C-alpha cells in the first residue's frame, strides 16, 4: 500500500487551496511579503508536488512597506467548469495596527493555470480569506471572514456569504452572516463552500494560527444557511484533539495546546478535493517545531489527509479520528512516493534563474538582478539595507528542512563600508543574519564578517573578520536544529574555515519575531538568501557563480 508522507510541500507553503482539473491537481499558497506572489504547485498523484508558477507576477501588486505578517493572504483556487477558467481569490492585508486589519480582497482569472492572469478584480474590504464558489445554477458566491473591530463583540467576527458578479466584481446585495464557528475553539476564518448531495458544506479554519489550529465543518440545504455544526462539536482535523474553549479570542498561539506526541503541529486551514476514483482528501497547513522550543523556523507547510463520508453525510478523517497524521494512505493506483528533493542547485548558466527564488517586498526586475550582464553569473545590484521594507536586493529560497547547508560563491569589489554582498538567513526586515564581504577603511581592502538583526536590533560581529584580498570567496552556512555555523574558503582546493559557529538562530521563526506574549509574531518562515547592499552610490554589484541548498 503506497503511503503519503507529510509534509507534501515543505517550507513556507501555508493556507493551501487545492483543486483537481481533469487528472491534474493544483495547490495555491500564501506568500505574505514575498514576491512573486501566490505560489502554485502541480501534482498528478497528490504525492509529488512541483512549483510551476506564481499568480501575481510583475507589478500587479505592490508589497513595498509591508509589515510582518501582512501582504498576500490565503489565496483560494477554484475552477469554473462552465466557462473553463481558473480563479484565485486573495486578500491583500495592508494594515494590522490597532487590530483594524485593513484588507482588500480581489479575484483574478486565467484560461491556463500558468497564466497570464487577469488584472485584479476588486471584491470587498469587509475582512480577509475570501473564497469563490461556483454553483451548479451558474451563480457565484464569495465567502469570507467579516473582521470584528468593536469592543464587546465576539472576535474575530462572522463568516459571511454573498453572491458576486465575477464580470465586474460587484457584490450582489448584502453579505449574510452565517456562523462564528462550529466548535468552542473560536477564531473562525478561511471559509470555503462545497456542495455534495443534498447539502452545502462550509469548511473553516479555527482555533487561531497556533497550536490549537483545526478544520471545522458545518452543513446546510441552503447556501445562506442556517448551517448546523458537525455532531462531534470538535474540529474534524487538528494536531491537538483535546477540548478547548476559546470563544472571543481573535487569534493566539495557544502554546498550551502543543501535542508532545506528534511531529505534526498546528494542523488546520483545510481545502477539500475528490480524486478521479472518488476518494476524498484534504490539503491543510501544518508545522514542525524545533523539539520542545515551540518555535517553527520552517513556518507553515502543506500536508494532506485522507477523508471519508459517513452514512449520515458528514465528512471525517478516514480512520474516524480527528488527529492529523504524518503518514496516510495514498490514492488508488499511486506509485511509490519519490524521495523528497527540495534541494536548490543553480549555477546561473542559463538566461533564467531558478523559479524558487523570491524577493521580500520588491519586484524582481532585470535592472537589479539578472543573468545577462555577465554570462554564467547572477548579478545582484546593491540597494537598501536589509532593514528596508522597500528595496532590499535579496534573492531567497524557502528553507525546507531543519538540517541543511547553503553555500554560494561571490565576487565583489566594494569601495565603501556601505557596500556589502554575501549569503544569509532571513525571516523579515527586522530578523536576519548576513555573512558578507565589506570594505574596510582601516585595512584598505575587502573583509568578510557577519551582521545580525534580531527584533530590529543590529549586531556587528567585531571579533570575527577575515581579509579577502581577491574579492572572490565561497560562503557556507550549516543550519542544524536552530543553530548555524558560518564558514568560508578562498580557493576551491582549500578546506572550509569556520568564521563563527553555534549561533542560535532559532528566533528566525514564526514564534521568534515580533509577537506579543502568547501570540504568533509571523506566518511565513525561514529563507536562505544571497544579496547585496549599496547605501553609498547605488553603483556596486555582486556576481554569484552558484547557489546551492543541500538538505540532510
């Protein structure tokens, strides 16, 4: 019997929305402050997944100035069989200060999953996590969380539904409030509508984005409700099955709900799909913490669970429990799961760099990053400090394992201390570690050193510096369970020399950045990156001859 081992998409791949069109499955995931935005993955068997495109490319959206963890939230992927178009609904979270949560929601469409995608069609600003349902009568509906800001009212708000005119984006009539959740976990969000038999089913995320996360379900014979809750009174999928009463809590880490008996944590935010053989599965987010630290550097990843329908037409996990599993039965006829290879190897010897490269806040343009100015190299023109949320010159890839090495070779010739280039670990503009070359006025040459940002505080590694006369160096970071070793070598025949080791970088995680006590500070995850800074004259550049991430 073939098994699916979770996560099926490792590293930052949260809020998965899954569909099947013909024999092909697709998943879209959130990207927050990273561009290009909205990752789209493809599979033929629900087991092996490949990143194939991004739905928001070029300059269809601006993420400059985005604060953690705002940006592009919870894309919902759907397919209208009548007109044969793919649709993605998503929220652009603009502001989270004062719990106002100003978010504009849009829809885009395409005749092909690879695009081109339409210009964004405005839907609403009532809240976030929109989803589009295409009913059999040709009508279309949007379900979304109506965000509650008033004191004395149950947060985070109501799940609401309205008919929508997808030609111009206009909401037809008013939103109807249908539920504030189907269990006592609270924090109902991410509503998605499905229709099977006599019922409309409403699947929602609940329990917050932390350790109490789960998938809830209700049903109704009318799309606008009323919806009855699953008779168990509990989530149908979670990593922490014990009962929780948390009504009124807008969101929280719920660290007390950590399940020490499970590798998989935070299971929730599910999206349902039927196979060609009539089997049912849910894609959902999950996390893998660092031991008992309750920190999740890899952010929220994508997992899959097998489901079944009961005789009384309720959805439940295939084994009858509600505990998310790290390993489940694959669809009928599935071949053995291939060895997961999330390694990244790019020698920059073609006109296009690896699709996995993403950039925080700014758009990737050939005027600052390209493989054409110097053949066989990725040239990165220096820009803002990495504290910037506007124009950092960073090319990053998702960390996908808790044990790996990342290395790169760079040529760089700075002439000012504000010009740097190198390799690093990155979460957001306030949290990163940077092994880099920089000009030393004292020695009148280039040197290698480390700069770190933690919760916005800047730390220079004064006692860890090496002269680099040629301006050419190989850099390596070994990441092991939240600790990093930074190494270098000047010639390929040399052994690696350690600049500094045992650096605790576990704070580069969802729980380690900017969060208030008991809450989650971020929703994304750790990235590895190459990049360059020029806060001098914006005339320097760095040439990288390779970039590799090898997971162990």
